[in-house]
């Protein structure tokens, strides 16, 4: 069942990308464009399988990720959370792990100085094995962005 769920999730994500990247010029006209968008949306959101709550979860999560600063969006491209709660936990965990170090970073310094003050990041072992682990560079970058929000 877990493998089936994972495969469905990967397939759904592929349809999601196709839905978001679809362009009007990819169709012969307005009817075909709307028809193709509808089909891609149904393949992404799978209304025959998912509940309304699950579909809302997907839409709200997508919008949340879209409103993040570009740098954080890039981090989530490789480590896409599966739920809103996952997204919040990932951001809060990064902030909590680096809260002490982040306070030492003096905002307004140039990037070289900032990079020198950031600690070497350790990847927590609690990250599920089915999710790719962020690189040290990605974690440093995310920490820098979190510090700039303060």
C-alpha cells in the first residue's frame, strides 16, 4: 500500500506540473485548452479518489509554497512537503535548530561575512527516508533567509 500511495503521489505531482505549465498555445483553441486543463486538473487532484478535505489540502499547500520567498520555494522544490503541517514543521524545525546561531548573525553584513558566521548544518536523522535530504548549501541558504525575516 505504501508503494502504491507513493507511486500515485509521484504521478499526481507530474500531472500537477503539467497542469501548471500548460499554455494556451499548447492547444488548438479555447475549448481544447479548457478541456485539457480540466483533464490535467482531474489527473492531479483525483476527485474520484480524494476527499474534498484532501483536495483543499493540496490547493492550500500549493498556494502557501507559492507565497514563500523564492529562496525558500527553491528549497521546497526538492523537498516538497506532503501536507501543510509538514511544511510548517520543516520551516519551524529549521528555525528552531538554528535559533541560537541565527541571533549571532548581524543583519546587514555582506553575504561573505554572513556565510562565515553560519554553522555547519547537521541533517537530523528523523527525516523520513522517502524524502530527499536537503544539502548543506540549501540549509545554509534557508537559514540566511529565515534570519532576514526577523
